[in-house]
C-alpha cells in the first residue's frame, strides 16, 4: 500500500536514545513484502542477559508468538540472546508452514551467532494468512550479523513498521548508587490495537541487572497499566509481542528498586501513547478516566466500553460533544451503573450529573473541548472507589481508507 502521511498527533522527531551496554542492532532490506525499505531487524544481547515477555492472548496467535512463549522462562542460563523481527508478513494462520518458517529463521540465526536456538526469539508483523518467504530473511542473516553495532535503535524502529506513520521510541536514565542505568524501547502499532496486548510489537532494553523471574513479574504488572489500557479499534492481533531484555552491563542490581520500576513504567506508557497517537486515521488523542465504580475492574470495563464505541469515536472525530453516547456506552458495558448517579465531564467542563444535563452546561463549552487535539472524558459512576484510565483515538474516514486498501 502507498506510504501514509505522518499522523498529526506524532511527536516532532524520534527521541535521542542512549546506547545500552550489551546490546547491538542491525537492519536490512530483505523484501519480505516492502520494496526499498528496511524490513528486518536483529538485536543481539550479551551473555547473561535476562529476557522476559508478554504476548497476545488471541486463540489464533502466530507461530512466532507460540515459539517465543515456549522459550520464555525455559532458556539456557547464562547465554546471550537474539531477537529477529520482520515486517510485512505476520506469519499468522499459515499452519505447519509458519512453524517451519520460525524453525528455519531460528536455525539460521543460531548458526550465525553461535547461540542456542532456545535463545533466539522471533516476531513477525503484517498481512495474516500468507506464507512467510523466510528464505528472503535467512539469505540476509549474514548481512545482519556483519552489520551489528551499538545504537541503531532508530533504524530498528523503522524496520518493524507496517501502517505506522512514524517510528516509535522512548528512553529513560536514572542514577542508582552513583551509577547510571539506562532503559530504551521501540514499538510499532497503528491498527488492530486493543487490550490483551494491543498489531503491536514492543522491544525494551536496559543495562540494569535483574533476575529473569523478577523482570517478568515487573513487566507483566506494568503491561496491565500501559499497553493493556490502550485501544484504537478494539481488535486484538494474532502477533502482539512485548519482549524486554536486561543485559546487566551497568552492574547495577535493580531488584525491588522503585525508581527503576517507575522509569520503566514511564517508558512503557510513552510507547503505548505513541501507538494510540499513530492510530490509523487518528486526529484526536483521547483519555477516558472512570472513577467511582464498584471496583477497578468495573471501572476498566466502563472505560473500554466508552473508548471502543464507534458512536463515541465518530462523534469525537466530528467534534460533536454528544454526551448521550457516553451514557449509552456506560449502560451497555455490563458493569454496575446507576443512571441517576452518573457524572460526565469533558476536560474541566461539567456536562451531566444526577441523571440529567448539568444546569451550568452550555453546548458551546463541550464543542470547544471537542476541537482540541487532546481530549479528556471523565465519568464518575457514583458507586464506589474503583477507577481506571484508558487511552484511545477517534474513528475517521482515514481508518476506513487504510484498512480497505491494506492488502493492495
């Protein structure tokens, strides 16, 4: 498909990214689907690196996801690791052929790097249901290995893009006991984005030292507060993968360190927000905050019902402050609610309360809020202390155009 214009919600530029000790990267043009652009990325991690992962819960997940899930937690102790990612073809719903493609790529990477296959992780993103021409990738493994170098996170972010309109990166540095610890991550994602991982790939690297089970626990908990709280279109991908590697090159042990956890949360939330900002056809970045629910789980259910409603999302696209659609979404969510206890706000504007439009509300106030590029919708359920925040975007004609033309 044709190159898409850059999202109006995109950041000004790709951020400056620190070099992560123990990490080398390379990218190549393999022609998996795209011509004239990098479409394969290889990350090589130093011996002793801990690798953790979170994956889609889709019942039709790809061969790559299934292979990674088998390897996480069962990898060879002390060995290095490799992550290879291709774009253009998701290697999903390809049966035995898909498994064969994963095996062929892992074998080629293993031979070229000397790593055991249990330490080779792969991801693929793009069209579903077409066999992956993996020979185009294996033929370029030598070039990838020869091109490995520190840095290159910007190139890697570009290589994993599909309908993305900009590469996504985020980083953080913090000082622990006088030593600098670095975190850097890249992501891709634009459509087929919904909780249970969002078509999203994320790779985060740190030079901190942490035991694998502790890294896995931290990553899973933070994922539930970041990537699992974004939605573009309510569709869950077959290929969603979040891998994080801690090389230990800084020598700083971050086990149980709140500052490191907070920094990692910041990187993950930044990347998650960038995915929403690049939602296919998006012109509005929307924060949906629900408070006063019977439980946090109920609050999240309400928030997702609002964020995923085509009627709410198209109203936002048309800059129509149609608060009745938010009432509808709360009512249909299935979580506990009482019509006469609801309070609705657009930004700091009180729109509705006690089962009716607020006496102070004026339509032009709501309309002014809807004209903003960033919109906040606040809903208080009035039943308890449960709360949740979800991030989404509007639904425009652009989304239809992109997805109607996706395989062309």
